[in-house]
């Protein structure tokens, strides 16, 4: 009787261990998730789909599902996407997947489905989705909805392609004035976005635009152009071109200063982990040392955001009071 009970106990323990082993085998491993992520980063949908079942039960399984969704999002059926986003509900990935899907719908111009997914006031920090939302509103309400999109124009940074139809429509209606365009040119200069400034000035009406050759001339020798001062001061394009020169010069100073920061690391000596003195190479320059150099440069060198009156007092006097930066 005792032997029988002992055998039953061993059998029960063996059965429990076998069941637990089955559970563990059903759970994905870290290696399975890593393999899925590698396939996702390569855009290899076949390998990702093959790795996904092995990641079942892993705590990061929702990420694998998100990667699968995103890889095939451009060709996915709306109902399948809706079901997958619903399955991700309650995780941080649901909002990310919704944003990705809104971008796809915006690119397709599927404003009905876009409006169904987009909740007013959400993704306000995402300029691309915001511009698509304004396009959706325009498709529903007509050109009257364009006024709400105009504030997006006033930025010194490049905007996504999703905003271009709105800006083109504003310009065609005359809502985007010449002063508005020069305002963005100034914002781009102050932000150091010189390529954007050139693009904005180059897209102006023929009589007002700055010629690309003039930009190249000033870009090549900004200090010399400022010293000569041979700009078309009587015309707006000439005065605005004069603003471009100190910004190019200031940006050049900044770039050279940043190079000096890393060059200075060759001369930087400090104690290593063993306490011995040695010289650090550029790639080993301690983060603290780089920051100290950078703070010194920022204090001594001009930066793009300074007011024109303080940086270039003689140049500022050449501008009418209403145009002075």
C-alpha cells in the first residue's frame, strides 16, 4: 500500500513537471522576440511572420504583433487593421498603431476612414497627422476649413509633404500673403534652417524672389558680402538677402566651433579607471569634457537667434522700421 502511494506521488510529480514543461515550451523566449525584431528592422515580412508564433506568451508579444501590423500596413485591409488595433487596446502600442494607420489613410486620401479613426485634439504634436486632419476637414467643409491650417505655416522648420496641399491652397486663395512668406523666411533664418529659407524665398512670385545665384554668392563668402554691403537695399528681396549673410557666417562659426570641441579632446588629459594619466582620443572624449567645451563656445560665439540690432547694428539700420527683425 505504501509502495502504491509512493508510486502515485512520483507519477503525480512527473505529470506536474511535464505539464509545467509544456507551459514553458509554449511561452516565447527572448531569442524569439529578438529574431522577430531583427526581421522587422530588415522589413523581412516572411521571417517576421515565421518568428511571431514562437513569441507567443512572451511579455513582449504585443510588440511582435505591432511589428507585423506595421510591416504590412501599406497594403493592409481596413477591417484587419481595425481588429489588430482593438487587440492592442490597453497597451502603449495602440496609440502608435493608430497614428501609423492615420498616416497611411492620409497618404491614400481616404478621408472617410481617416475621420472615423481620428479623434479631434489628439496627435496635436504630430504635424503630419495634423495636416492630414486639416485636409480631411477641407474635403468635408470645403475651403472654409483652410483658415484653421494657416498657423502651421509659421515655423522655422521644414514641414511634411502632407502640409503642402494646404499651403498651396492658401496661396492660391491669397490667404497666404507675401508678408506671410517673408515671415517664414525670417523664422527659418532664425532657426538656422538655411535650406528652408532659400526654398521659401525661391518660391515667391518672380518679381519678389531671391535668385538662387545670389544665395550661392552670399553662401560662398558671407563675410566679404557683408563687408561690401552691395545689396539691393531699395528692394525687399535685396534687404532679405542681406539677412542671409550673417546667418550663414554665424552658422559657419558654430560648425567650426563644434569641430574645435572634438579636436580639443586630443589635448584633453584625465585619469583613467586605474588612476593613470593619459590623453583621450576624439572617439573617447568624455561626455563631461565635450559639454564643458560646448558651453564655452556658446558663451563666446554668436548664435543664430540673436536680434539683428545686437549682432549687426549697421545692417539693422538699413531696414525700414516695419521690416526690422
